[in-house]
C-alpha cells in the first residue's frame, strides 16, 4: 500500500531558488506532520557550527534555513509560527553529516557490496548523515561518461537523501582526459580517485598518476588517492602463502609495519607536489601515514587527509579472532592497525588539524560474501560498515574523551568535507540560505551497537557491542524529518518512505581546494626566474676556480655536456629540476611552525691534491688552504648559506701518498687547531655555515678520528660527528691509526636549518639517511670522497632518499 502511494504521487520538478542543476524528486508522504517544503522550527537547542556554538532557534521553510536566532543577542525578532516545532532543549543542533567516502552497490572482488543506495542513505539518516558521496569505478577501458551513467542509473530514484559522485581512474589512454573534462563540465563530478594498490585491477602507475594530477589541475578537480604500495602488497601476500598463512590475520601481516601505507602516502604527496595541485589522501589508517600528510601540509602543499570511523573505534586485533566471520568482518584496506593506541593518536591528529575529517569507506559484504575468501585471505572482499555509527563513534571516542571539542566534532563530520568538495555553504553549516540538513544530537544518551538493530543491509557490524555515548535524536534532510527516535520514525519502513527524494549534487570545479594554487605557482615561477638570472650573471666557468670547462659542465649539468653546448635555461626550465630547496617546517618545535619558509643556498666542495705528492707537506697544506679560500669565496659570491667540504683535507688522502709520509703529526685538536681556526674565519667572514672533515687528535684518549666539524655562520663550533667504523683500503689500514667514532645520527640546528652529515661508508646504507630524517634533519650532506668505482653507482639512491 505504502509503495503504491509513493509511485502514484512521485513527480519530477524544480523548486524556486534552487540551482537548476540540482534535480529532486518530490513525494507525497503520509505519516508526516510536515509535508515537503513546509515550515519547521527547532527551538532551544545548542546550535553548533565548526567555528562557534550558541543557544538559539532555527527556522526552516521550503527546504532552506531562513533564520538562525541567537538567544541573548540583539538579532532580529523570531516568530514561532510554523507547521512543526521541535524542542531541542538540552541537545545539540548540528549540520547534517557528510560522508565523502562510501562504496554502494560496488562491483568488487567477484561480488557487489551489499549496502545499496536505498540501504546506505537509510543508514545515513539513522546516523545523522544527510549527504553521501559515492565512487564511480569504471571497468577497464570503459568510457568515463558511460560509467557515470551506469552508476547514476543505480542511484537515481533509490536514495533517501542527497548524494554525489567521485570517479575512479583505473586506466589511462587518450579517452580518459576527455572523459574527465566532460564529467567536470557537464555532470558536476569534480573529484577523481587514483589507486596505488590493487595491482592488476584498479592500480595505476606513477606516470599515469601524474597525468591524472595534471589533467585534474587544469579542470579544477581535486585528486583523491588510495595509498598502499601495490607491489609490496603482492609480495607480502605471496610471503604469507609461502608461510602457510591463509586466514584473515594474513591480510594484516602481508602489509607489515605500516610501511606499505606510509610509502605510498609519501609518494602520492610527492607526485602532487611536482604538479602543485591539491591532493586528498583517503582512509589514513596509521600515525605513520598521517606523519606524511602533516609533513606535506607543513611544507605548504595543499593536502587533505581523512581517517575512518573504523580506525577511531576499533583496531586490527580482531583479525586474530579464531572465528572466521568475526575476523573477516574487519578485513579492509589499508588494514586496521594492531597498535591499540592508534585510535587515540589519530583522534589527536584530527584535533590539531593534521587530519581534516572522518569518513567511513563503507563497503559492506555479507557472511556468504566474506566466505569467498575462507580458504585464502587475499580473496576476502575488503570492506566494512560505518555510515550509521560514524557520528556517535566520533563523539564518544573524541568529544566524550576530551580529545575533540563539539565544534571540532562538526568540523570533522560535516564542514570540512563540504568545503573540500565544494558544497559549502550549501551544506556543512547552519546559517541563513543553507540547505536545511540538520541533526538534533543528544549528548546525554547512549546506545549499544548491534547488527540486529542497525539500518544497513549487512549482517555484521564491526562496532558490535560497543556502548557509544551521544545519540542522533532527529535527522532533517532538506527540511523534512526523515528519522527520529520518537515513535515509529526509527524504522526502515518509515525512512524508506523517502526513497527517491535524494538529489544528485552537481559540484563546481576549483573553489576552496584551489584557493592557494595560483599563488604557489607564481612563487615557484619567480624562484626559477631568479635562479635563471643568477646563472646568467655568474657563469659557472668564471665562479669556480678550477680548470677544465667541459669537466665543470659535466659535473654541474651531467651527461656529455660541454660549455659550448650549454644554454643556462636548459637546466632550469625542466619541471623535474627543483633548483631551490625549502626549509621544511617540522613537528618537534612549535616555534618552527611559525617561521616563514626560506630559501637556503648550499653546495659541496670536493678536495683534490693541490701540489704534487712529493712536495713538502707544509707546502701542500698551505696550497690546499689557498685553494679552499678561493672556492669558499666563489660560493659566497653565489650567496651560499651552507658549504660542506668533502674529505678530511689534513689527512693522507688530501696531500700524502698512503703511509709513506709522516702525516699523523698533522692531526689537530678539533676546536683549537689551525684547520678549525682557518675554517672558522671563513664562516664568520662570509656569514656561512661550513662543515669540514678534520683529522682529529683526541688528546684524552691518545687516538685519532676522521671527524666532521660543524661551524656556524658566526664562526662558532656547534658540534662534530666522528666516523663510526674503521675500514681497510688496499695496503692502507686506518685501524692502525684511528679509533672507531661515536655511533648515532647527530643533527645540529643552524640559522639556515637543521643539518647533519652522513659520513664516509655510512652514506651507502639507505637506513642511515632515514635515521637522520627521523632525528629532525632537514639537510644532510655527504662529506666523504666520491670514488667512481665505489660511489657513483649509489648516487641515484642517495638522491632519491634525500
């Protein structure tokens, strides 16, 4: 009977004052006190927006907010005449939740997610979410517009609340950029997702990812990224199989130590930086991946990070449950971490805006569907629920635990998503003119989660048995009460009266995510042009005081370059050259977060023998002093802030022939020797930080070290790093003279940045570079000799890590 009434009364039209691109279906509803486009008042509630809260009333008419009245203010008078009045005393009135990451009726891993558009929006209304944004996932080679029409065909007439689409890019050919343009300009789909995981199905490579980023930037669309290293996942799965591990726990252990997610997050952010376009990192599940998002944001990039309700409410220890259905219910990608403190840690990151919002990645599968992987975890359909419980999980775990304010609660569940995806202020805020998507939220009530009472289609709930503090009392979508705990308004039958009333949201391009992009592009161009002028005014063959112009060209520009063949602009117009390094802002010190980014000019000077090796040692030493002074002067003329002198130039490699000359007498006290005094004077004279290896004589222990000294731009000693090993090279045995230095990875702060040196053979191990980074280093130099047979093949590795 009810469905008969709906079908007879449904019609298509447009409402006055609405953007004509926003279609809606109007339905004749029974069982409702307020009919479509009638008036409604919520009185006496605590109205909460992302920026402030206050007691007051909200008046709604024809699906829009027409008045927001603040008590105890001098605002306009408020009339309590309306068709429906709801008293919200003691409760919050918040903007309707926006979940920008769901997968409804998604074909995946040999089946379809069981929550469809009817069930997904039904669960959303029961949980205070009034807008969902789903993903179009084109089949390999499928035209993007055709895929849009296929997804729209499933959603249209089947949603109880408003919805939108992102589009996945799962392959690349000449049709894809044309399809992206049509989706943006004709259909209002202004966000695209790339997968760095799911090798062999959804994953694209870095070159294709760059093309997506470049195309999206031109169109004013934001790119979203699923960040897991697909090659690592494949290798990890094979390793688990080899070990005989096929249960759900293998899903987690095939992605070890969060590095699978962290590496891909770092890579996606780096790719976006090379294009200078906004990036949205979906489902950040680990603090390690969050660190990458924060590092990108701190450097000035436009990066947004979401985490999930699941990551805030549960953890991966469930994957070890002996019951297959229970463990399989928690299989999702990236996996839930088994670190039980990660939930609170991610919530803290939300509080300080290192992460921006909470979504769900709702992608549900029934017991029978999950059993497709009963014999192999790699075949378990990935995904779990979250739409209905998201707001209560965030409130209970965040606000109720003192980690989030109630305004933060609104920001991470509604406002941030509205801004990022260009539906603000239509949605995501309670103000005059916004859509009347409102939730009355009762912080004094609690509920226990159960799959038996939730509004999803799936027969499992990952939050099963959790007591959540904070309950959705009433949900209003486009001015109509579509869910309430009162009476029978919390049933599936009641909510499904509104099937077909959801509007498809066509979204504008550019907007909030692109507000800083033009300025960043302009600054980058200015830096390149400035660098170009410097090259023109100070040709390298005049500034570097060594012979062999063609050798200089090869060293500076690479390949088979010669001075005659070079044009200065060649090296500075290619996008892959980043000629100016930024001083990155770090987490550790709050003062660093307030410092402006600065340009730091730096360089390295490789030592070579200045006089024949049979010349008197004292003459050789003075010749090297003279040579270094000229080279430092040349660097100063280029406005260098930091110089690293390579190789210990008061030791035998610099001016002696192996052990044949009595060079040991030239070892010095690190702070009071002739070499230190000489370098200190240059550093002070040229306002330059200088790092130089010195053959150190440790008088206390009667030994020597190959030590790198750090001297600040005032000529002061700020620290040293001693070689931490004793090699034997041919007939030369350093262990005869040296003692092993201190281990560790010391970092020293200077006016121009936090600096370290990766000394001698230590530089050939990637983990050493990584450890300096963990200790806060922003600039790491190599002060050791570069020997063709030993070093040249490793240069590429060192460059990548830096």
